[in-house]
C-alpha cells in the first residue's frame, strides 16, 4: 500500500473516532434527556441541564483540539507536514 | 510605539485596543456619575465603537485579489478564531439567545448544542481540506472539484439563498439597536446600520472584515460577560456564575411548582402586545421529546458546516494545520458567550420571580409594579407588560409578559446596574450584528464577483476591474438586504434558523462528498444541490401553508429532509454516470494531504 493510501486510512480512522465521540455528546445522550434529569451533574446542576449549557459544548472544544493534534501526528508520521509556517 | 510588521504586532495592537476600550467604559461611568444623560451615553458607545471599526476598515484597504478575498492568507490561528466567533455570533446570539432559553428552556437549548457541535464537523470533515484546495470562495471549490459552470452556478445560488435569508435578519438587528441607541426611527436606523457595515468591508474586503471582526469580538464578549458576572455578584448568587448557580436553578424549579403554570384564556392573551410572552415552560426540566431536540440540533450542526461565511474564514489561515487549530479556537471563543447565556437567563428569571429578592415582582401588587421606573421604560419600548387577568390585584406568574430581547437588554437595569452597562450592551449587540452582516454580505458579493462574474462571465477581467465589480456588488447586496429588512417581514431568530436549513439542504453533501468520496462526480453534485434545495424549499412552503409534515420535521428543521434528498440523489446520479476523470481523482488525492502546492494558485 502506498504511503498516501496508508495516510488516508489513518486519517479516516481518526475521523470515525472523532465523529463517534461527537455523536455521543450531540445526539446519543439526548435520547435519554428525561432519564438523566434526576441525576445530579457537575457543580450541582441537573445532569441534562448541565450538558446543554456547558458539558457538551466544552467537550466539543476539547474534541477539536484533540483531533487537530492527532491529525498533525498522522501527517508527521508520513511526512506530509507543510514546510515553513507556524 | 509599534514597529515592524502588523501581523507580528497583533497581540500588542489588540491589547492596546482592549485597554483603550476599558478606559472608555470607565470614562463613561465617570460621566454618568457627573450627570451625563443616558441618551448621551448610548450615543457615545455606539458612535465611538462604530468609528473605530470604520478606521480599521479604512486602514485595511487593498487592491490585491488575494488580500481582498482571503486576507492574504496570513491571519494567525487565535485571531482567526476571534474573527470567526464574531462572524458566527450574530445579533440573534447576542440579543435573542438568553431570551429563548428564558422562555423555552430545554427545547431551545438544542440550538446551543447544535451551534457548537457543528464545529466538530467543520474541523474534521471540511475546513482543512478546503484550505488546502486554495479556493477564494465555497463555490470556487465546488466549481473546480466537480468542473463545469452549472455546478459552480448552483453553488452560488444555494449560497445566495442561505446567506441572504440570514443577512436581512442581521441588518434588521443593527437597525433595531441603532434606532434605540441613537433615538432615530427604525426605517432610517436600518440604513445607518448598513453604512456602518459597509465601512468595514468595502475598502479592504476580507482583510478589512477580519481585523474589524477581531475588534468586534472584543467589544461583544466584554459587553456580554461583564453584566453576567456583575449581576451574579450583586445578587450574591456566586462569584463565578457558571459554576455556582445550581442553587438558583433549583430555586426557580421550586418557585415554578409553587406558582404553577396557569394557562391564560385566548381572550386574555389577545390583550398582550405582539411579540411578548409569559413564562410557560419549566426552566431546567426536560420539556421536549428526544427527536424534537435531536432533530433541531442535527439541522443546526449540518447547517453550520455548510454556511459559506463561516467556511471562508478558514481560507485565511497561513496553513492547513493552522486551519484545524483555528476551528478549535473559534469554538472556544464562542463557548465563552454560549455558556454564559443560560446563566444570564437564570439570573434574569430569578431576579424577577423570587419574592425574597428586592427586584422580584411576582406577588407584588399590580399598581406597585406599574410604578417601577424600569417597568415604565420597558413597557414604553413595548418589551414588558403586566395585566391583572384574575382581578385579585396581585401580579401572578401568568400575568407578566416580556419580549425575548429584554432578557439581555433590560436585566442590567432591573438588577440595578448603572446605565453605562446598558450602553455597553447596546455597543456589544451592534458589534455582534455588524460582524455577522459583514461576513455574510462579503460571502455573497465574493461569490457573485469571483464565481459568477470572473469565472463564468468574463474570465479575462483584470484584477482592478474584478475588485470594482466586487465592491459594487457589496453595496448593491447591502442595500437590497436593508430594504427587505426595513419591511420587517420575518422575526430575527426564525430567519436565522431557515438560513441553516437552506445551506444544509443544498451544500452539505456536495461539500463533504467532494473530499471524502472520490467517485462523486459533476452530475451527482448538480443533482444533489438542485434537488436538495428544491425539495427543502418545497417542504418549507408546504408546512408553512398548513401541511402536516412527516417524521416530526418542522419548518425549523426542513433541512433534514432537503439534505436527505440531496444525499440520495447525489449518490444515485453519481453511480449512474461515469466516474470522474483521472485528473480530478488526482486532485482529490492531493487535497487529502496537507503538504505540497494548493490546487488553485495564489492568484486565480
């Protein structure tokens, strides 16, 4: 398999992992909105309320930075990093 | 004071700017103590900030195509994040979001999840690859990847429909704020707002918009967070509201069950001024079915990834790597405001309904409430209303009505903050609406000038001529938007949500499959864009005219239907027609790796 094909396979793997995490916190947990309501969440908020105001939002921020770092590692591994920039 | 390259000095330039703005707030506060009228403070805030944006717009003037279209591709990651956040957070986010949460609770908060989760799709599916492509506009990608003028033209049409729906709402918002702050009639204020918007973008194109958006982000975030923290501390609710309002949320639930949600009769409701609403839904309890919540969030997420004015911000970063990181920063800066909106809604609601607080009005006598200063002010502005429906002389929960905007605009005054904060909030709302309007008008004008005029009509045009066309279009589109805004056809929030649905119906799958599915071809993309947009629009018209809809898809989520049609037709038509040629396949391969030359040259 060519270097480029391997790179793309790993990139695609990372995409699926990222989208899986995204799916859980944007869609999956809200299937159980009513069930999570009576559970206490961080800082004493009801869990569903916390996810909608802070939890999911914050997880998305962290997820994007994590994704960006992993993708950079993949690009480096196969020597596809851009030259001469920040 | 400042030496060398502007880009290298950005932190210092914006540091000085932020310090200057804080100093300006303090000067206004002193002015207020010395007897400056509230009207003068409002005018100073709006005029001062708009003048600064205009100066930045003038200093960013350019005669080069790549500076005009993509800010020379040298905007650093963090600053592009701020500019995107300002580009993204519109007048609706700033003025209406806290109000939406206040009135509708959980069901509305699907928008918070949707408008942030969409950035994960932007970062992982699209932004870095479109940056590598080297395009100036989103239709530029579609037109080059799939080939042919028809695909390019369809992309321009979808972009124009979605962005234009969105931009009228933003010009409307600038008009509303300008008319309140400057005390002029709305029909004129709309054009004052428009001129301010054009001052930022006309001379410098994307470069001017980028540097004004960073300045606008700084103003809007200070204007949003300062009152939230101040009110929370003043009420004794907590030093850092985001982590400390659990007791307040619980207390609202307690009061709600104590008062109960009494339903008003239709005859009583008919006496309430249009646009005002009472508290009829629980603050923190789950009040929407899973599908209602998820479908709205999903539509907003896919719409986010298809809206061209957001995507084109990532064309301005120096590299593919920077584009990815920049999406993270964008969402971080958006998160700062979005996570504060529910806190503001909580503080606002509790301060109004808790009888143990000095500001609480529920349970007081109607005549007492009617004599409060702030009630009279906001009642006159048509944003607040009380009525003694049951005739017991006391204000009940179901007898108090408020406009959605009042949560952001009136809460500082209700909580007893000095007027200078209200002036600051007006400047913040203006910044939010202006920055989004600028991004949208520029997206439309650039697509029409670059893709329609230069690529389709006159490919031999010189740079100078192209940029003149671009600027003329900018003004024409701005005036068209302002004219429609002045007619006040739709509400702000409804038309914003429609824009997302239009964008996802026509563009989501043609963009995503353009990168992720090599087999996608021109015929498929054309079918996907055309049928997606047509079926989405048809569904909207059907539901608007009394159609029952299906699968729980409403007029706010019609993009789910449109994009499903788009996906199916794109895949089927692509497979029925021949695969893209070798050159196109090679192009897709090159887009997928960050290194090497971009597909389109630096000047094209």
